[in-house]
C-alpha cells in the first residue's frame, strides 16, 4: 500500500483486512483506536483497492475489445454455418442453434458497444480535466464570460424598466412584489406531470454513467474537512477525483440566502429561486398577454458556470472551505456544482445524515448500486439513524402553525388554486386533530389550556391514526405536497411580514383579520414567559427563525413508517403548549437495509466500536445481511504497554465497597469514599484529571456534598476544580481555562499540580474532545452510567427487542441493550485519555461490577488486555505512584 511514511504494523493489518473486505463485497466492522492513524489507513487501503479494481476492469475491457476485433472473421463463419438454410439442430432449451447464436452475438455486440461508449466518455473526461489542469487561462475566461453576462442582463433590465414606466397593472388585487412571492404556485403531483422541463432537461446533458466510487461519511463538517486534508497529504492526493458534499448552509455562496440562518429556510429559499428560474421562460411567453411580476432567481445558479465548477472540483482535491472560495470566485453555486461532479468522482465525502436519509440521498444524485460506502466515527450509527427518522412537535408549535396557516388561507383565498386550498384544508384538519389528541383546542391559547389527564402514553402508528380520526387522509400525498409546494417557506414569509408586533398592516376588511395572527403570536410569547421558559426576546427570535410547520412536516413524514417499526408518544404535561407528540423509530435497520442491499461493500469504522453485538443484531441482522457476509477487525494501540494503566477499583481507602447503583449511590459514605479516592489521586497524578459522573444531577449532588463536608477545599489545594457546563456555548471557555491552569502549574511548580475537570458521561466533554498529554493524565469513571430504565422510550425499545430479537446466551435482548448502552458510553469517555503514539495516562473504573467477565469483555481490546482488577485501594495506589515516577522520568 502506498503510504506517506512507514506505517505501523497495525495499520498494515488494517489496510489488508479492509482491502479483503472490499474485494469480497463484505460488510465490515472496523475498530482502530484514536492515535493509530485510522483515517490514513482507510484512505490508503480503500483507494489502493479502487486503483487495482479500475486497472483490472480496464484490462478486461481491453481484452474483450481485442477479442471482438480479432474474432470477426471466425464469427462470420460460425454464423454462416448456423443460417436458416442449413440443417437445423436444437440446444437444450429447444431453440434452433441459429437463434441461440444470434442472441449471443447480439448480447456480445451490445456489451462491446457499451464498453466503447464508456471508453470514449472516460477519454473525453480525462482530456477535459487534463486541459483544465494545465491551462490556467480557462479559469479566467469563464469568470470573464460570467461578468459580461451579468452586465448584459443588468442593461436589459434597465431597458425594460424604462419601457414599462406608466404602464397599467392588470391583476386581481394590487399586491407589491414581496407579497406576490408569498402566493403558492399551481401544484401538480408527480403523477400529473407529463412533461419534465427546466433543470431536468439540463441534467440530461450532464448525465454521465457513475464510475465505481467510494462514499466516505462522517458526523461533522470539521471531521470531513480533516479527512480531505489527510487525502491531500496522502500518495493519492494528486490523482484522486474527490467531491466534498455538504448542506446548503455550508455550501451556499448567495449572501441573501445565507442570511436566513436556519437550514430549512435556506433549503426552501434555494429551491424556490431554482424553481423561479424555470418558470421565467413561461412568464416571458405570457408577457404579451399579461405583465407578470418578476421572480427572484439566484445569480450563482448558472448552468455553464456550474459545469466549469464541476471540472475544477474534479481536477484537484478540495475541502468544503476551498470549494466555497472557488464558488465565490467563479460566481457558481458549489452546492449544485459539486453534485454535477458526483458521477465522475472516485471518492465522495459527505455527512452521514445525507447518506442515511433516502430522500436526501436521492435529491443529491447519490447512486449506491455496486458502490462502496465507508461510515467513519460510526459508534453512534444506530442512534443517528433513529434520530434522523424520529420527530417531535409541541402543542404550541401545532397551535401556532394552525393559526398561521388559517390566516394565510384567508388572506390569499381568492388567489390560490383549488388543489392548494384542498391540501391546506387537509393540513389544517391534521393540526386540529393532533392538538385534540393532546387534549386541547386549536382556537384557544395552548399556554392557558390545562391538560386534564397528564402523563405519557405510547401508541402504535395505526392506533394513533385511527384515534385521531385521520386514517382516511393519504399522508404520503400530504407530505409530498409540503415538500414540493414549499408551503412552509411561503408561510414563513407571510409570518415575517405580518407576524411582528411593529409591522404596519393595512386597514381593509381582509387585512383586519391579520390582527388576529399578531395578537395570537403575542399571547403565545407572553403565555410562555414564565419561570423555566425562555424570555420573550428568545421566543421572538425562535419565532422568526422558522415556521413551526417545518417541524410538523418531519412528524408527518415519520408517520408514513410501517406500523411495526415505530411508536407515537403522547406526552401530556401541564398545559397543551408544554405537551408534545413524538415519533420514536424502533427499527433503524429498515432505513439501513437499502444501503447494504445496493452497495458492493459497506465498512462501519470507528475508534471505539465495542460492544459490536448491537451492530450485528440490531442493524445488520435486522437489515437482512447474511452473517457470513459480516467481517470484524479490531486492533490494539501503537503505544507501548507501560504507557497506559487501566485499573478496576473494587473498594476505596476505608474498604467501602464501590457499587454506584440507584439504590446506593446517594449514601453519604459512598460519596465520601469517592472524594477520598480523588484526594489521593490528585496527590500523585500530575497535570489534568478528568472525572466522569453518570449524570449532571449526580455530579451536582456529589459536588454539593463535598462542599458541605469540606472535602472540596482539600481537593482544591492540589488541583483547581472545573465543572462541565450544561450550555454548549460555555464549553470552549471552560476548556481554555482548564488548559491554561495545567500549563501554568506545570511551569510554576508549587503545591498546586494541575486541574480537576468534573464531567458527565454522554455530555459535551465525553466525545470529540481531545484530552491529550497533560490535559488528561488520568481519566476516572464514577460508577456505571446505566440509562434511565423508567424512560417510556427505553421501555418500548426493550419490549420491541424482546419480541423481535433472539435470546443470546440465555440473556434477554433488552438486558443486553441496557449493558451495551452503558459500556458504549464508558468506552467513549475513557477514550479521551490516549490520543497519540507517545501519550500516556491511567484509567480508573470505580465500581466492582466492571470486573464481571461479561462487562470486562465489552471494553476496547487495547484497554481490556492491559486492565488490572484491584480489590483494595492500596495496591492500586502503589501502581499510580509508579505512573508518577514514570512521568517525572519522561519529563
């Protein structure tokens, strides 16, 4: 495997296993700890396979074409002997030989034609990219042409304005330009569309057969950018055709659209401008009969410029930031330009939400048939799929959307087509019934309606549809209408115009009704402005960020899942406004099945994948993957054995047994024992100590107890104490202060040796944060972070698992789920410690239950094989002293 430096042995094994899985078309679960160069192993292993695969394919094509060219004479003779005039012989199927020969010849000829066409396309593409690669002038020629076109359009617009001065306007009602854009266009369902026009026509010109490619997915924009930079540094950086995909929020270069802020608003506005471009032609044709209002189109949505951008993307590896800079420079839309490049790309880099959500995948032009998918950072894959396909709406959102939509319909009733009115009335009816299911009435303020029977109720999808009396409505059609008509975007524009308290509204009869909308929205805000709720300003900001109908569309879409795959949760709390409807997806495999069915190979990779049983049983087995097709790979770490000290501690300094169950963890003696352990550790462990608690509530409770007993003061003499904040925007500041304190103590010496960070499992610090070197010389896990078993969602999931999953080793699947959720969270948290080859740290698991063989086996391999079980604190403390001496020698 080509590699930028001498690879570790485990990297060579990783690449060999990856190559084998791709070659055999397997579904692989790959685990390689942080700091072992997993990204480079994925890049070099996968792209080596792709290079060899393409070479073999081209050699096979060349062989077939050579056989075709060299064997024409032989075939003619063969066919002549099998002509109808010759004596007939028959094959096993009873067909005459000449028919069989004719069919075979046609199939061969068709295949050869396809190969020739593919060769021509490939040659044309390579020539085009080579030309761009070596001709810098082409870039500036395209940019210059675009500037000239803009100037011409501007002059034409000025001419039209001069000519139209004084002309009358023939419309039903005088509406200004901005309000005209709020009217819904005439809606045609997919079945009614006989002629496809506009962008689809242009797409046909761009349509290119998809080459074999690798789709690489990760969770965040920053992780994808980091991966692209690794590709640029790799031996494949110069020759790989790579495309980075992202959301419009990341890729849009139109400042007017970017200013909208919310992703849904940006999506809707972009689609509307795109639609306007294709309606412009028909508007111009109508101009002789009736003057139409000009519609806003995106200046960056240019067919020629995006073709040029497509080629620029394929010529050189670019991350999303470089792609956006190129889009601004060339005045071309990176969002669509990058999608045009997908068919010819060898490596497509994208967020996993885009790949795992089928409508998004389809809209992006992603075709998975016979392709390779690599999902990195996949430890939360099951939860991610569940979250993508689940949805929740509050009573306030339902009432607010109903009021907005009703006012919109009344305002523009005379301007809306019959089909739009029909669908709007259906949506209004759905909203009315949803609020009724929460025990409320859409015509009253949801914040003032008390719920008569508070509590949480779970229903199957069918039961919910029947009981809410909406089973006669085709939700597929309603959901499709919402998506295609952009009604949520129109509604947002309407509320933006008339929803604000300071907005001046005309006083004619129809507009007087709009005062009701303003008053209603104000009462919603005032009703929610009580203790525990966001202040009025925050509510107003939220109101202006997006229409609640956008959230409701997601809930409608979720209700189209199969009855057995999900549940609807009715959460009635306090008032109707505070209550909510939530769709919970129980079977994530149903949405993953298509990915594994279509792809040649799927690789699920991560730094910490243990326990892998969840992936095998809940995801792959339920998706219909043959167990023989699944392959697992897990490797150790590159650090020397002496660089990590994992200890399971069963009792504290005063021989108090450590067992942090719900029944015992609140005991004062157990909290005191935990404090004594930390005091002893802080005396010998240098630098930073990160301590994880099972929940925010328990961390707060222990902190208050230590404060009362004076133990916190003792701790603070050795380490400055920091607490993980609940608010995401405060995390950065806490981490900066924590790092500064450790650096200052390291340089100054003295009694204080560093800092102690009290964190929470599953919180902001437990994933994606890098506590390398002195930032994390010891990571402590207080107890076992079992999820709340009383949660209705978890109980329903457990019931579903027990009904659908086979029992493993005599254990109920629901019990296995609980343990796996706990250990996944533990593994993520303790993985913060070792971040590179020369790093070292100790890991302490404070609970005797970690020593059980079944639990111990769920730790990552590289930690498990070095873990020591210590029944008494004294022997553990002696080991930690050795770490201190090692640290001092290391310095």
